[in-house]
């Protein structure tokens, strides 16, 4: 089954999953700086279960598809990676099979940036927000929305055990002079940037 993609959209397939979360050192978890909400949930299985660092708990939706997780930031942030923990072995028909990731300034102008099909995932699934262009390494946004479009075995509600959102760490300046209006980037210039 082929699906037509609009401009800027990207579709991929993700299989398997890692049992151990491994993230590069130049990325930091940005979820603590956001306000999280979900479109629906069963009592006791709300948004807090997505962020509690416990793989035994899960968010369970309660309603019609698509099921939405909204991540809103107070200021514009750079996001590079979304990591989900889903487990087909435990959740079967509750496991997401197609996910859409959207970004924008708010609910009024969300744009789909990536669509991913998950094939019986079990563990951490990494979804890069980088574009096709090598210069597009991150998304600069106020809001990220993760939409579960369909589940395995035509399930109605969904289980997602954890979601983490990562962005690039801010660059640490190598400039030894703190009040200098410009910053040298090469070691040679930094070496000669002050008078002895």
C-alpha cells in the first residue's frame, strides 16, 4: 500500500527496538521544559505514565483515533529526536503501528514532518526529526504533536510506555574572555585573543 506524501513530509519504517536507551552525549532531554497533554486516557493511565521513567506503566488512550500526545514549550526550542518505548509482546493490539509527528507554533498551524510505520516494535524506537537536507538537523518549534494513527491488529486504543524528546545541547563557548563582544571559534585565534 503506497501513500502519497505532501511536500516536507517523510515516511519511514521502524522495526524492532532497543531494550536499553542509548542517546548521544551532544543531545539533552527537553521534555522537562514542556507542558504535556493527551487527547484521552483511561483513569490512572494518563500523561504522567509517559514521563515516570517506569517501563511497567503506560499511557492508555480512551476514544477514537487518532490518539494525540501534545508537547508544548514556553519558548521556541530545537528538537532533534523523539524516542518512544512500545512493546508489541506485552501490548499486542494496543501497540501503535503508524505514527505521525507534527510541529508548529500551536494547535492552529501544526505541520506533519514525519510519518513512521512501526512493525511489531519491542523496546525504544528512535525517530529522528532531521530532514533530507544535511543542513536540517533539527526542528525549531513551540509545539510537537505525536499522533497514533493506527494500531497493530486493528486495535482501537493504544499503549505507549515512555516518550522522550531530545534537542541539541547548547554549545559551550571556548572564549576565555567573558565580556568580549565577539567569539573566536578556532584554537589559534583564542590563543592570541588576549594581551599578556
